C-alpha cells in the first residue's frame, strides 16, 4: 500500500469521531480554523515523505516486502537507526517551525515499547497493530497520563474510581474501559490512539494495569480539545503559531469496548510499570530530538536580533550568546550521545541510553527558563510593545513604523525577528514551550529519579563507589 | 478642587487625541473593548481614593491649603513617606490583580525627579506643572525610551535624526520637537505626558537634551497602541488579564509645539543625564513596590495548587515553596529597606537608597524566570492543556470536566487556580510580566552598573577596600 | 567587678581542664603554638573593650548597678539593641580578620534563649548564671550538636544511648550526664560551657531533654581539639589564619555531675524544642553579623586584585564585581532588616525577625560558593602556585619574585592580596569558611524549613493565600 | 630502547638542575619530603606501564620499528585513538587519587600541537624532539603562561620587557631567551620543558613569538617551586594529598641559550597564535579526561557519606545526588563526544572536536563550586572539626573517637570517607582543585570565547541563523 498523501490524511479525520471544541461538538475538524491549523501542521509529515529532498530520511523500505513506509515506523536496530530517527524528528520539527508534528513520533515510541516489553499473545497483537499502523500510514496518538485526581492517593483509593482509566468489564470479545486521560497530544487529529498505563500499578490496582489501542472514532470515546492557544492569530504577530499548532485533549473513555486483538496488556501490574517506563524513555529521546530546532531558534534569534539592534559587540551580549550556545549545543551533543550509546533491548530492538537521554532532557528542562531570559534580554521590550499585524497592513501607519522601528537594519526585518522571538517566548506558544519544558515527557523530578536509577543500572554507581572506597582507604 | 471620580477620568479621555489601534484611528477609547479594559483598570486608582477603607493611604492633604489630593502626588520628605508610597503602589497593584495602574506612579516618579534636579526657571515651571497635575487629579504618563535605531550609535549619528526625540525649532513661544518614544505605558489613557531624555547626552547631542510635558491631545502627537495581549479574552481562562491591562504606545512627535512654560530642560546635556538617572531610581522603587502582589501570587499560587493537586507534602514541592518564599520575601525586605534607608535629596525631597533599590530590582529580575519554573512545576501541564471558558459554560461538558478535573478539591476551584497561574505565567500576560522583569525600569545590565556606582557613592567600596588592604597587610 | 584584661583571660584558662590536642593531653593551652593562636585571637574581645575607640560599642553599663560589663552581655530590648549587637559582632570579627571571636556571641545567644524560654526555677537559675558570666566577664562556649550516630534514628533508638548527651542519674544535689557533643567551637578556650539540646525531643527521649552549664574544668568533661587547620603557618602565606583561628572540639561528658543550680532544663521535651530553636535563631543572626567582614573582604579582594592584575576594566570582571556587590550588600541589607524588624519576645527580650534572619543566612549560604568562584576568577592561578614565605625571606629569591610577580603594582602588594585571597578561599581557612557556610548555625535545609515556618507564623502565608484566592475568583 | 622504570625516572632527576624550594636550593629532589611525594606520584606513570593489567592501554608499539613506547606518545589518528588517550589519562589520574600525573599528558599535548602547526624546518626539529622524548621515555613539562605583569598591556609595552619570555639574542648556534613563565606544572620533576607562546602575538611582539624545548638542567634556567600545599601531611587526615601532589614552578629563563635544533618557532607571530590555541585545545581535552576520577569521587563520596551518616533516603540528599550525577556524567558524556566527534587535522593528526571539548570543560568549570557545596552538604561539619591523625594513633583517644564518631557504620570507615572529602574539598588539595577548575587549561572566559568561535567555525552559527531567518520569514 502506498504512502498516504496529506489530503488522504485530512480526509480520513472526518470519520464521525466525538470531538468537542470551545463548548461545541465538531463535525469536521478541517472546517474549524483553530483546529485546521493543527491538521495542516501535522500534514507536514505526509508532505515531507513526498519531498524528494527528504525521502531518504523520511521513507523506509520494509526489508521483507520491499514496501515503502514512513521512516518513523522503522524499528531501530542499532545506534545508527536511533541517530536517523533523531534526525527525522529534528527535520519534521524544523519544518514545523519548532513545533513537533507528533502524529508519528509518539505512536512509534509507544509501539517500540510494546514490542519490547510484551511476550506471547500480547506481543502478537502488538505486532499486528504495528503492521496495521505502518502499512496504512496512520497517524497515531498516545494517551498515557491519567487525570489522577488527588495525587497523594493511588488509583483505587480515589474518591472516584474513574480518575485513572480502568477495566470495568470483560467478556469473550474483549474488555470495557472507563476513565479519562489528559494532556493527550494530537489525538484529535490522529487515526488511532494507543492507551498506556501512567505508571507502575500495585496489586490493588490491577484493573488499572491495562494497555490497548482503539481508533479515535470509537463509541464511547470523546475528545475535548483544550482552548489554550486558540483564537485569532496573525502571520505578522505570530509567525510560527499562526501556522503550527498541537491539539491537546481531555480523552474520556465512557465504557469503551476494546476487542481482545487490541488489548496488549491486561491486569499485569509488573509489566505495566516496565511498559510505562520504556515508553517514557523512548519518548524522552523523541523530546530532546524535537527540541533541537527550538534551541537553534533561540541561539539564532538572539544573535540576529542583537545584530539588528546594533548591540552584537557588547560584552554582556556576547556573554549571553556564549551561554546560549553552550546550552543548545550541550543538549544536542547529549542527544547524539544518547543514540551513539544506544543499546539493544528485548527482541533486538535498540533504545537510546537511558542515562544519557535523561541527562539531555534534564539539561534542556533545567536550562530552558534561563535561556528565555537571555534571549529576551538580547531582544528588548518591543517583544511585548510592538505593532500589530493590522497596523502593519495599514500603509499610512506602516510608514510611521518603518521610520521609527528601524535598527541597524530596516524595520520590517527587525520586527519579523522580534515577533518570532515574541511568538516563541512571550505569547501562548511561548507559554506552551515553557510548560512543556517542565512537564512534558516526564517532569524534572522524574528525570532526576531516572538518572539515579540509570546510574545504578549502568554500573556507574558501582564504579564511583568502588573508586571512592579505594582512595578513602576503606578496603585496606 | 475635589478628587475626580472614575467616570470623570474616563470622560476626560475623549478629547480628540490622535490614537490608533489595530490599524485604525480610535475616536473614543471607551468604545474599543480591548482599550476599555485598560481604562477601567486604570480607573481603579480613582475608585480606591473613594473607598473609605483605603482613604488614609490613597488620599493626602495639602498642608498649606488643606485641600485633598491623590496621595501619589505627595512629595516624599522622609523614609516613612517612601514606605507609605510603597504601600500605596502595592495596594493599587494588588487591586489591579498584579497589574500596576501606572497613571500616577510613573508620572510622580518623573515629577519628583524634575523637582529635585531642576533649578531656577525650569524648577518653577516644573512646580507649576506639578500643581496643575495634582490639583486637577490628572493621569500622567511618561515617555522616556527613544526608539533609538542602531544602538551602537549616539543620537546625532543615526541615519535618521528623528530616532531620538529632539528640538527641531524654537522661538519666543516655545520649542518644536520631533521623534518618537516607544514602550510608553498608559499614555493612551493618560491626560498628560511628561517627556524625559533617555540617557546622558554628549555635546554633539544637545538638541536631544530636552524635557517637557504636553497634554495627550496635542497637535502632532500620535499614539500607536501595541496590539500585544489584545483580542478576545475570557474571565475563566484569563481571570486577571480579562479585567486588567496596560496599554503601550509608540509615541510619535511630529513637529509638536511645546510652549516654554511646559519646557523643563532645554539643551542641558549634563542635567539630562542626572534627570534620566534620578527618574529611573524613583521608578525602580516604584517597580519593586508594584512587583509585591505578583510575588505573593506566585507563592500563594504554588502553595494553593500543590494543595489542590494533593502534592503539598512532597519534599520537592516544599523545596520549591521555600525557594519561592525566600525569593518573594527577599524582594519585599529589600524594598522596605530601600525606603527605610531613604535619604533627603535636593530641595528636601526624599528618595529611596539607590544601592538597595537596585539590589531589590536586580534580585527580582534575575530570580523571576526561575520562580516561574517553580510555580509551573507545582501546577502541572494543565496550565496549557485545560478546558476553555466555552467548555465550562456548556452544562454537559462541564459535568465531564467536573468529574475528571477534580484533585484534592473540586474541579472548579482547581481550574480557577490553574487558570490564574496560566494567565500570570503561560499566556500573554505571563509574557508581559516576564519581559517587564528583564527590561522595564532599566535592564538587568543597567542595574548591575548602577549597583557598582551606588556602592562607590555610598562609601561601601571605600569600606571594603580599606578593610581588605588592612587584613592583607598592605598598609604595614 | 571590672572587666578582665586579655591576660586575665589567658591566665584563667590554665585551670586543670582536660584538654587533648594532636594525640596528647594539654597542660597549658597557652604553651601550644596552634592553640595559642586561638587564645590570642579570642583575647581580641578583651582588647577591644579596652580600646577607647570602641568602648561605646564594646562596653555596656548595667542600669541597676552602674557596673560596666561587656556589651555582648547586654540583653536586647529593642531593634536598636539588636543593631548594636550586630555592629559589635561585625567589629569583633573585622578585628579578627574575618574570623569571629565567638567567646561571647554564642554564649549570649544561648543565654538570651534561656532567659526567654524558661520560667520559674529554671529561669531563676539561668538568671543567676547569666549574672555570673556577665559580672565575671567570662568567655562562654555552647555545646549543642550531639554526635548523633545514625541520623535516621532518634536518640533512644541508637545502638549506643550515649550518642546524644543524656541524664544517666540524678539525686538531691544534681544530675549526672553522659554523651558527647561535636563541633563545639571555642570550648577549649572558654571559661564555661552551656549545653543545649540539639533539637525537639519526643516522649521516648525525655532523658535527652536537658540544658545546663558547667565550667570547662569539670571532672568527667574532656575536650578533644580538632587538628583541622593546625600545623605550621606563615604570616606571608596565611596573613589571616596565621593570627586568627577557632578551636573546635569533640566534647565528651563522661558521667559529669551538674549541680541543680546549673541545670536549666530537665526532661521537658516540649521546651527543649523551643529552646533549641530560639537559640538557633539568635545564633543565625550572630552568624550573618559575623559574615559581613568576610563579604567585604570578598568584594574588596576581587576589586583590589583585578586592579593589581591590570584587568579592572574588563567587562567580565565588572560583571563579577557587580554580582559580588549584590551578594555581599544583599546579605548586609537583610541582616540590618532582621534587626529593624526585630520583635519583643518573652520577658521583654528582643529578637531579630526570624523570617528575615533566615533569609539573610540562606542568601549568604546559597551564594557563598559562587562568590568564591568569582573572587578566584578575578585573582588568578597564582592563588595556588605562588611563592612561600621562606622564598620571600631569602633576599636573592625575593629579587627574582619582585621582578616577575609585579602586575599593575609592585609584586609585594600583589602577592599580599593574592595570599589573602588564597588564605580566605583556597587553603584550610577557606575550607573552614566554606563548610561553615553550608553547615554552621543550621544547614541550608534547616534554613529552608525555618523560612516556611516563619512565613506561616508571621502571617505572610495567610496574606499570599488570601490574595491568590481573591484574584483566582475562588471566593466569588 | 626499553621503557624506563620508576627508579630510572627518579634517578634521572638528579642532574644538577637549578631548583629552589622553601627559600633554599635543592640538590636532590628525592631527598626533600614534600618534593619526593610529587616524584613518587609522577612515577606512577612508569609503574602503570609495567603493570600487566594496564599494558594494553599504557604501552604502544611503533608500527615502523616495532619498539614499545609509552602510549601517551601515540599520535592520535582517529576518534578511537582520542578515546584511548582519554581512557589512559583517566586511568593514570585515578591511580593518582584524582591528581593527574602530568609528566606525559601536557608534553604530548604540546608535541601534537607542534607537529600539526609547524611546517618545513620547524616541523623536522619538532619531529626529532618528539622521537627523542618518546624513545627515551622522558617526562616532559610545558611552560606556556608568562608572568604577564600588567595584563592591560601587550608584552612589549610592559615596564619590564622580561615579563613575557622573549628572544634577546641569536647567532648561528641558536637563540638566547629571557623572561619567566608561571604555573609551570611538573617542571621540577620533568626531564624536558617545552616552551610555548602564551597567546597570539602582534607585529610589535615578534621577539615574543618563540617556541622551543630545553632539558630542565640547562644553564640559566631556574625553577622556584611553590610552597602551596607543602608541609606536614598525614595519611589519616589527607588520604590523597599525603601521597599525591603536583609541583608548580615559577620558571625563570635568565639568558638561556637554545640551540637551533631545539627552536621550533622563531618570530612567527601568526603561527604563535595558532600554536597557542592548538595546544590549549588538546590540553582542554586532557583536562576533562583527568577530571573524571574527581567527578566519580564527588558522586561516590556524597553517596557513601550520606549512607554512613544515615541520611541516604532523605529527599534533599537524593536531590543533591541526582544533581551530582547529572553533573559528573554530563562532563563524561561530553568528553567522550569530543573524542567521537574528533577530526583529522594537519599532517593527519586527529584532534578532539573543539566545540565539544570546550563545552565539556565549561560544564565542568562552571558546575564545580556548586558540586563542592552539594558534596559538603551531604558530609557535614565534621569535614573541618574532625580528629587528627595523631589522635587516631593514640589508643586511648581512639577508643573515644570510635565510640562517638560512629554513624550508620563504624567510626573508622566514616572518618576515612569524611577525611577524603575534606582532603578533596576543604583543605589545600581542595583549594588546588577549585582554582584549577577556574583557571587551569584556560579560564572560563576563554572557554566562552572559544565556544563562540568554534560554533562559527563548525557551521553551527550558520545553521542556527539560516533556520531563524527562515521561520521569521526574513527571506520571503
């Protein structure tokens, strides 16, 4: 089956799915301007695969059948495969103006985790589902984070048992699930949703240890799209977010039936934890891969606007630039190192080194806010006091703006870079990037915990302790 | 003359001023929803003065005439007066939901600077203008920052001489000025604008060493209101910024005539520098005073949402809270100390201690982004993935949201706090607060420079050097 | 009774106390060079009191009797008294070359805490002991920190019950105590030791809830002086530590009998906690007061050595200087604010504001290591590669050094400042200052916890929460 | 010629060199205890080469002759060679208890730079000298940093022309040089010294553009060993520095004659700059390689002492451990990446990627002081208040110490780890490590500058700017 076109993708989204936006049901996602932006953004993945310049990276060939498929679906078997995956995600996100497309990355992160962790029947079902997605060139979202209620209590101890997605019934045909997931990215414009447990489950929470996949257009499944970042936008004021956007949903399972061939994990508490963690490790590697264009834009934005303001040679500006370079290139080097240090896991599937992946993500996340400050410092107050697109469209007003907003270059160039920086750091997309830095693909606290675990698992802790004991003379 | 009411204030703004917004001329500022929000916000100053609970702080009595006037106009004569001014600004900003009103603070900052720096005829004119503003209870903006063009060049060396406001003509009646200022806050909804030089001027830039005041509705003066933060807002999604807003303008002087009695400084390069600096020192004290409600909201927001999420007892949350408290209360303590260490300057006018004021501002500015991270960390990803106001208004959808967004409290309370934090840190108001932290009232670099200067001026440098020489044995 | 002279003080230390240093018993502390340095250092307190330039600050007059006594013993009754105490500690420490004398500060911190917390008989005993110390102009140490064993267990659950000092017997005459305290500063050269509980005690640890005082020369009490920082020193290489030093002991109570009139607290678990905390709050204020000369030396050292190296005008040097000034003056401002915000506690005794005291200490502690880096960066590698005092004493070698170590000034001046900085940051005294920053007078973690508590206790938490609830619309 | 033994190395140092220590001339370095420690430390390099466990890493075979030589002399031809070199330096330093041996590393850093930068006759001489050092298994030091005088002036503008090493005469036989270098590590215990220019030279400083090598025992060459870190040490109190030590000298060239075959660069200002830079880039890679054992000891030390104190499970301890792991493993990952990204330079000699090398060094240097704080925080105040070795040797006192200094383990183990941490961070070796972090192998400021240069040189700047221009719409 050939790869789908962008229009194939768009058309398939009109399938009767239960979708809500701004307080109303949505019949055709392509007809709602805010949502259409996200669909067109995601469609870039399909356009890239058709672009001769990028086919090598974006399209893979199945060695058994010779059939072409999206390279996102290529199961990594080596560090080089992981590097290629990093480059593909980098490319897709760069094309998306620093916004990841996320209709293939996250789905394959989940699929690779399923294919590694599962055994037996579960594995067969996951393999079949993997082929289904790959061969039909599908867009796949992942719902992992439960709404969680009171975070001090485990799933079964919540006032309402539905605050984590759980099995409420089962029969020969399949299972019935209820509950809700939040922060589900791209589900509104995906074909399929994979549902994973949010964390390891205890013995009292067996009904919550469940993983499965359903088409978005499934009875009982409703998606409530967040209004964040919606509303009118303008190509002058928001050069990126007027064209690139992700949709986030509250994803509600109201007694959704899942046939057995779509149930990957059922009441296996131990595997639930490993699955959750394995997915997150792949997904963190995806994360640092898709941060690279944003980091380049921070460095490039700071350098460009400083030049345009006429301050590029000031000592404190060069100081900030050197810090931004150290930050951005540091994340890049660690991301590459995570791939190069990649290992071969269960069933011969490669995965990026967990220690290095978490260091890359942690370095990104903990440095992000300071980087925003440096970038905004290089730019100036005009980030939040500049003219509107409508001002710029009015020729009389534009003449005034052109006269007075010139710097070491013409006003138009300077305002374009200023607006880019404003879009990336000081408006809704900026807020989205910032909150993602702190919370997406695991919080900073989760990354710290994982680094400690990985440092023990990879022998680093043993090495450091043994060495310290030796030079302290403990073993004499 | 009695104090004006909020409606008096609103009505006076419809005076034929040349105002542009979103590409179009504005006839009545009160009729444009985005702008009306700012007018109503600023009008809080007038409402506070009428509120019996706050009269003591908000209304002062002229000792000579017994007339009441806004306490913002009270010339500080002692540290206690400075403390009262701090409290008044804190109160006004708290009422404004963390957004300063800035129709009195900045104007009086400029007036105090003029009354201190000027002598002779200039001083008499400034005194007359001060009484005019005070006795008519006027709203006063200040235009200081020139558009500046290429920042590596002084005013006269710019390609276009108008990139700093300058005198282009003068006669017996007055002077004619041309050029533009940017980042002029509240000018669109003020009665008068005071224009100050942006910095010390060299001998080649004498025409740029000019300070004056004009009514906003003056021929040749045009205000272009920034579109930033405009557009539809919603009381659910933006609990603060839907009600509180500042307007920023590009303020263009196209051969504006200024009569001599409104010209305070004319081609005095040396005084221009002192005036610029003196204004900024008052204004930095205003700045740290008006940051206090925002700091309280950061601490309170983090504590509340952590409690509502059920994570208040987690070690890392308590760690972040303790850091937020140290940050917020540190700025508060330094702000108070700046007042308590206040000194008496020229003409018996008190001013906050420059070293301490700059330390307070520097502490605020350099800690702000990290504080945002801590706050967002306590809150969660829902900051940018939550439901819209329209969702909340729809009873069927609200039922779903109420079920699934509850935490350790009901969903409505939790979403309200979440949306507050989102408004303050992850949407346009958040971007505005952040860029202001870096750039408003002087940049971080300017604060560093001023601290070094103040440390020398106040004898601290001499003390430290003498002591160090002594214990190094240098003077033996 | 008149104030003692420095020689009186020295002579009184030869009293048969059980003192050990470098593996041997010490008969006369004044005869052991390493220890003599500490005695002479502490004696500065007595010399200051005789110095006409400092009598106003260093000597107080008892209002009842008219007798003079060391001003350290003046019970603070107002913020001004606290400010004076801060100045006295600052002066003493400055005289001590950045090393606090600590034979009066800590003892009076403990006495003030006892006089505030105790009631009834305990209070009467404490008052009598206070008068004894004051009227005899004694040097008083405080032993608070128990050796603690396994920190994960409370006192009674330790393998060895003696790991916290506890009551092992009692009769009509008094109590018998056993156990050990560590980090006991200045005990070796003090007249008396006050023993306080290290923390709040539970009901199972009643025997550990004990406070008392004994002369250092008491049967069963042995002091083991740490060897840290001992050995040969040299006035050229260690301009400060060759003359100024503190002694730290392991303080062992081997069935020490304490008569009832020296027992202040006995098996009162609740008061033990309050006493421990109250002492620490006074002691933290002492701490930030005695850090001020060190902070001045950091700023002055960085400025002087940069000038001497010929790099004072480099942008990055000015950046570091501005940060050092912000740091040092920030701690100073908060310390003053802690006094100015001082409150009146039990029995009319004033105490510095706990929130502000902890902020000052926290600001000092968390900024210290970065400050060392900035200072060392300004100085250069010569901090650890410079010539020895013996080199300098050899005329032929000195000629070479004078030729080659000159900077923008002569070599001698430059090396003196270099050696001062090395002594303060890169040798044993530097290590001592650093570890004290992290651990002395309570750890950084303890300061965080106290800030949260103080913020609740002083109404700040209520203010922030109420305000946040209001602007979030929670109470509508 | 076979590899030398450690004793061969020691014996060869007694060669009549002009060496001064503690104000006196040294006839035999092996007879002065302080210096002997350094010789024995350096001799570890020779012992390692004889150790069967390490021969693979420590000994290389010349492909042309089949002769064995120290692997330090192996000219890197590939990333793998660079990785091996990193491992060898790591091994040598680990054996040296976190102290690099530096009798081979720095010399070969200089040799590789000479072999890459030179051409023609200069190159031939460098090759001959390289073979001389390699085939005779010599210890080689490098003198690069001039004493510099007033750093605001170039060499020729100094009051004394000798403040940078320069050519004062030349004839058919060779050149005569005068001046002094400082911070010359290991020169006192090396066989040969390579002298490199400290930086690029201008046309007025041609006499200063000189590179050459001389035996340490050369007429006119005098070494003045720094007294830093000397004096009595104790294996209990200083488990590392009592056995491992580097010597730093002021290295004075008093009209030293250098024959032409030892002159590599003579009055070539342009090549001087490239040579200085190329050496530093190799040397920074050496630096990050030799930091790895210290980083392991920081992590291991923090983990061990926390366990021994009984606080390993405390949240804030785990937080600090995770930060230490992120720091140490981050430097390690970047160091490896610098090798893996290594390139082939002039004459086929490989070099580590400059951008990544500088990032590794910058990450190390800017994180070091915070890491020390975390480590000391985990350990406790006992770092500077603990017992002396003499105390420990006295059986009666030891019994007391064993009783009272036990933690969750026996006192001896705990004190050994405590003393290790004290040695590494709070005594002279700690100060040495810290100052080295800031200044050795180039300062932090130099690393920032190099990162900006490398980012431009490697195309990163172009990539970031192009991408930013694209998404800003600048090229539309």
